[in-house]
């Protein structure tokens, strides 16, 4: 029985169809697992391992490498505040300290109400609006303590749900453009390419 919901499983199958080898789909499948559970759960790891024909250790090791994946539960909103040089000079450390007090949790922890996880981040590439702040990988351009507190209030009240979805959701609109091809045609072309590779390998023996 699949750990993924029916809609997530369908999207996972669509992702797998885009790659010549199942293992190559590991990262987008991990994003789907995190979208469903809010983090990369043990069940999500097992599901991705089965879909990619790898092992849970392979999947866990890959997820551990990337900061955007969380292997433990996090808040509904993951707040990242940059303290790299441009943001540091613009008050990034001070804003981070204020966030600790405002949210009531230290860096790397989750608030008691389960809503917020606070992170100190590397460069978020929005230096024109330093210190840079993201919530669930969305730029919020909140550069002062007062603006940060106002943001937190809006998030608590659900007033920004249309802009900032729950943690794990990268996109909310399914892409309809781009390259499309019938699955049977893709499978046929890949089978032909595989036969050609095997023939070439046999010739070199």
C-alpha cells in the first residue's frame, strides 16, 4: 500500500515518466514526500526508495545533503533569516535575535504552538532587501523588527495563506506547458536507445 495520497502518487508517477532511470527522479519525489507530510518522514523515505529502486539509506543520505529537506517535523511556517555579509551589515544578526524573542524559540527549533520553525540561513539571493527573510521559501522582504512582528501576526491569523502555503509546498499550480509526449512513445524511444547502447557494448568486447 502506498504511503502517498492518491493525488501525490499520481504526480509521482508523472515525475518518474520524465526520467530514463527511476533513481534520477529522487529529488522531485522527495519534494512530493515533504509536500504531503510537511517533512521527510520514514514512511516517505521508504516510498521514495521503492519508486526509485534504491534503498532507504540512499534516500536518507540524499535528503540529508540538502538544506531544503527536513527529516524531523517542522512548523507550518519555516522562517529563514540570512546573516551573510550583506544582511549582516544591514542588521541580520539583530533581526535574528528579535525573531528568537518574537517567536519564542531558539534558532533551529519550533515554537510551542507548532506554527514556526526558525532557521539562520546562508545567502538567499535577495540582497537588495537586506536583511533577507523567507517563509517556506517565499520572499517576504521583511527587513525590520516591526515589519517582522506584523508578518508573524498575519501568518498567525491566516491572512497570508494565499501567498505562503504550508511548509513543503513548492508550487500550487500544476504546470500545463512544456514538453509533452505519450508515455508509450517515450518508453519505445528509451527501449531503442538501450538496445543501441547494448549493441555498441557488445561490439567492443
